[in-house]
């Protein structure tokens, strides 16, 4: 799964992209690795994550959360996917 991230600010920023994957049929939450990123001002990048190997076929809600620290608002993206 790929997530597009853009730094629209004026400073270099380190952040974490956290992922949540929930089976919408069972409510099961599947752990996905957090990715650390560093971004230059006005730059953008793609963050790629691998889905868990033992993921069961079904419908999921994928959520990506960009966390740049306490001084910044969380940025959240959601996408329904079928695996």
C-alpha cells in the first residue's frame, strides 16, 4: 500500500506515518508497522508499507495517520479496500 505525503511548511520535519487496518466484517484490528520519515520544505514523497503476510481475504478500512509531533495537527486519510 502506498501513501502520498507532502510537506507544505517552511521547515525540515521528521514525522511518523502510523497505519491502522481494520476488518470491517469482524472488527479485527490488524497491526501494521509504523514508518519514520524526514521531509524537506515543500517536498513530497510516497511511503510504502507491506500488508501483513497472513492477511485474510475480506473488506478492510485502511487508515494512515501522519504524526509530526505535539505542535502539529494530525493528518488522517481513510480508504476502504478489498483484499
